[in-house]
C-alpha cells in the first residue's frame, strides 16, 4: 500500500466503488457509513456499458456479472396503449458490454466482498469536515475525530461533506415522485425475462426491467406530485394509488401493477451542476457532486466512472500532491456529468410526453440514441491515460 490515506464518507454504490478502485491502486481506504449496518435496501439499478467497463478495471466486474440481467433486443419504448415507438439501445457499439438490470443489494454485496472488514465503519455520522494544511479532519456527531490525507464525500444528495467544498444550496424538485416495487416473475410467467420497457403518456411514465436473474421484475412509476408528496423525500406508497395513476393504459401494465404488494414513494430531486467539486484535500463523488434524475439510468454509472478516474489520478500521489490530483479529477469529470444531468432532464420530458406533437417526441427518442452511444462507448480512464501518457495508450488496467 502507498503512504496516502483516504477516507470515503458513504457506503453506497459510489463510495464502495471508490474504495475498490483506490485499493486496486494500492491506496489505503476507510469507508465511513452513518447507517448502523449496510443492508438490503432499494430495488433495481441499471448498469450501463460505461459503468461495467470500469467495474472490470477495478476488479469487481466478474462478481457483478454474476448478478446482473443483460437487457435483450426486445427492449422497447411504448405509448401508453402499448404500441411500440422505437427500440432501446441495450449495449455498447462494439457489443462488448450490455445494459443490464441488477438489484441494488446484489450490487452492494459484490462491491463489499473484496473490502477488508476492518476498513468499513458503520454508525459514523459526519457533523463537519475541515480541510487542514496536509490533510482533512472528519468530525463525527458523537465527538470522535478521524483524519486522512484525502476525504471523499460519497454521501449522496444530502451530503455533509459537500458543505466543506461549496456554498449550501437547496436540491431542485422535479415535480414528480417515483413509486418503486418488485414483482416475482412467477406471478406473470409470460413476462419477457430480459426486456427493458418504458410506457409513456401524458405527464407520467412507467419503467420495467428484470433483476435477480430475471426472477424479479423491477417496476418504477413516475407520476406528478401533489404538495404532500413534495414534502416527503421517501415514504411508503400505496399500490392502489399506483394502479390508479396508470388506469386505462396497456392491459399488460394493469396486470403487472396488480401484482405489486408494496411500494416505496420517492421524491425526484436533482441539482444544478456545481462549479467545483474540490477544496484542498476534500472532494466529492456521485450524487454528492452531481445528483441527477434517473431518466437515462446513469446515476450509479457516473459514480463508478468518478471512482475509476479518482483512483487513476491519486495513484502515486502523496499528501502534498493530492490537492492537485483532486482538482484535476474535478476538472475532468465536471463537463461529462453536467451533460448527463441535462440529458436526464430532457429524457424525462420525452418520457412524460410533454409535447404538443408526439411525432416530435418520437423523433427525439430516435435522435437520443446517439446520446446513449456517447455515454456507453467512452472509456473515461483510457481517455485519461491516453491524454496524460500518449505512449502508453491501452495500458489502463
């Protein structure tokens, strides 16, 4: 291991990906998580080629492939009556990587498995982070203090670490909430085992894809929010309300929704892109840096890209040179993630059919396939290495 020490705040997908990526470069990492345990929470997550490519690079790709379900060629965008609009891009242009569904808990397990148990610290709630001359100090709510050469805030849209980097600001509410639920495929045995499908209608849309080897169907309904919903970041949802929101749609959706036993309801928030992610020895990653709406399925994938680039830049750094490496990381990642944040908002408008002319919406869905290919085909670490060391292009393992 190198002499550099890193503390990652947050044991979500981005934080655990960062820990794996940094350890793969020989950097000592401690992960601080405020929850008392890292348990099975959440539901389906999309992993795209750009994220899977970096998971391979940091050494967890084989384990992740054991638990993902690649989306098949029958994946389709549909109108609310079920009629098809266009196909979904389900892989990289070279065919090497798919777009796939995974249960969040399964992905977290794959990311946790390689990490030493003594590097994971639950029950650590951050009160404040202070940049020092040669490192940073994490002050916990129980009075404990931890120091590291680098602190990485991977603690989500409500990040406390973010407050050490940039001025406070309020997240932006999208005007929608998402109902999330899971259906055992045994209840709808004729449902496609590998299809990612989206039904689109006025002001709302329904997204469906497989997880857990195809044994579970992940269902997310995006609907307009009333004032009560706006005040709640997350809350139990009523499956009957979800069914009512999509009443009269394709009978396949009605049949699927009727099999949901319970749902969670989540407010959909994001932020405007930050002008910087780094101050001194402290930086941000994932939703702490660039929270985005889920409409291009890139939240987890951009966090994984962040992790891989951060590790590449900190490799060989020490406490003195770390701030310059962190600043370069911020400069490199800000443009791409800002584009994805904007693209996620645009995709949401398409899915919710916010067009007077639906032919225009359908045309934009076709055009947006180029955006997907741009997302999926870029290897951010290979590009970084090629830029930094042209003679070593291809040496990115």
